[in-house]
């Protein structure tokens, strides 16, 4: 049953892809939300860590909110995703194989994430308007997920956790660039929605696989 649910989630993700640049609609919201909500059910029914199920469920709520594309739902969506990232951080740090000492064994990743956070905050703060507070609060949370995943050994299924977390960060940075930095007629906007979705859903699927 869980295998079938996973492939239904994947089919929903594929169905959403061509809809990603289109205006908000009920069909678009259903496919977007279902593609991650079903992953949460897979985690639950497979007996995976409860924090994994919680993280996926919170992100599915975030997807439902962001799919409406208003400033109020964007702020609520940021809150849901921030909570999802905090659940992932807790998952990474409480895993039986987690070792915080491993974080400093990967200084390239660690310092790249720190510098990335500083650059992102510097660029987004002047352009986020009324959303400045939530955006600046979100940056250390998403990058915190990138730092804490370094505490996991890259063995077995856990080897998927680091690339998945980095893909998640990349999707969020592209989304922030799309929303706050690029003018509405920028040619990059023709393909950024597809990049965001592929990286994002791939990250969620990768984290599911890593912890089951």
C-alpha cells in the first residue's frame, strides 16, 4: 500500500509540474498539496519516525497555503514551512546515528551555508517589504536544517539526507529570488517555477527515503 501511495504522490507531483507557473486554482492546489501530504501518509504507515511524518505534514500545509498566492497565505505558508524545517532539524539531531561533531568535519558545507545566509539576508531585507520580518526569521531556520543534516553519517539510506536538504534550500532560495528580486518581466521567470518544484518535491522524497 505504501508503495502505491508513493507513486500516487509522484504522479501528483508530475501533474503539478506544468501547472506550477499558472495562476492559483483549485486543481493546482490539490495536486500540489497531495504530492507531499501522501508522502506524510507513507511515512506514517511505514512506521517511520514521527518527526518525519510531522515535517512532511507541516510542509503539505505550507503547500496548501502558498498555492493561494496572496500575501496573507504566503506569511502563513512561511510559518508552516518554518515549523516543518524545525521538525526536520529535530529529526536530524535525535537520530540514533546523529553526531554533532560531524558538522565541523565538513567545514566547506558549514561555512558555505553561513555565508549563503548572510548574502541572502543582505539581498532580501531591502526588498521584502512588509514580509521582511518573516523572511529574515525563515532564513536561519532553513539554513539550520542544512547545518544539522551534516550531523548524520553518509551511509546507507542516510546518504540521501544531505543532497535532499541542499535541494530544499536551493528551492527556497530560488523561490525568494523569484518573489522578491526578479522583475515581473525577467526571462528567468519562464523556468524558475519548474526548478523550484523539481528541487522541492525531490527533496521531500529524498528525505522520506533517507529515514525509512
